[in-house]
C-alpha cells in the first residue's frame, strides 16, 4: 500500500449552515415570532447576529430540536451527509466500502461507471470525496478532478483518492493513493475527512 497526502486547505465559514427564524418557522409551521421566543427561552438553541436583533440557528441545533419535538428532519440529515463519488471501482471494493461507510452513519456513496456519470452526479448531488480507480486513466482522472465542483460543505475542492493496481503508482494531483486491495485504508481516509468536517462544524454526524 502507498499513501500520498497533502495539506488540506483551511476551511472557510459557510453561511448555508445557518438558518434564519423565517426558515425555521416555515419548516416547523410556526410564526417567526414564535421561533424567536423558542430561541430566547432556550427551547431551541440559537444566537443573535452581532450588532443586530436577527437570530440564527445552526443546522445541528435545528436537527436536535426537530428530533426532540417530533418535527420532520429526514431532509436535514441528508443535507449533512458526506457525499462520496466512486468512479469505476471494482465491485468488491465498492461493496466493502458500502459496508464500512453505511448510509445510517451519514455517508452517501454513489458508484459511477465513467467520468461523465461522475461529473453529472457531482454537479447535481454534490461531492465531498472523489474516489477514482486507475482504470479510467491518469489523464482522465486529472481532468475529472479539475472539473469537480466545490464541496457544498466546505467550498473547497473535494478530497481526492486514487486507487491503483499492483504497480503501486500514485497520482501526484490526488490527496491520497491506495492499492486496489486496501478497502480498509480507503474507508479510513474517508472517515478522516468526515471527522474533519464534523470538527469544523460544516456538517454533523446524523447519529450523534
């Protein structure tokens, strides 16, 4: 197994992780003034915007509130999901990754049969982590990586993992390189990135 890592860029603050009282009111079928009272009395965790009277609620706090008081939250959980795009991986590795990174644990794995399919999925559903098998070719992989949209959680290029054959050849432009027999290592790299997102508050573990 070979592993090639680079420093990941610093994460920026992402306003899409915050909800206004109007957004919360619409979701919970309540008046914005009621939501403000929930925040002020501590029923719903939130905060006032510095220098103003507006209030904001973090996604993870809204999720906890919806769970406790019986409001629908399935779509909120999906918003927090770590989106992993798998490109041309062998079926054995794909199955092992699906077992190691289940949907219930907050992962959304999408197998893709070619670069075009992967690009379409990334642009429509989002991509936080891109895993590419060397069978697509080095030039195709690098071109694909360059055209990936920014992660919806970080605003940065998705974490990239190159899966190679027996030659052990890494791809310099990718963040990690693993052999195609190392599903454990690949899953570990995915979890490391997921934990980074959770640690910086840009997503959350839906099971926590």
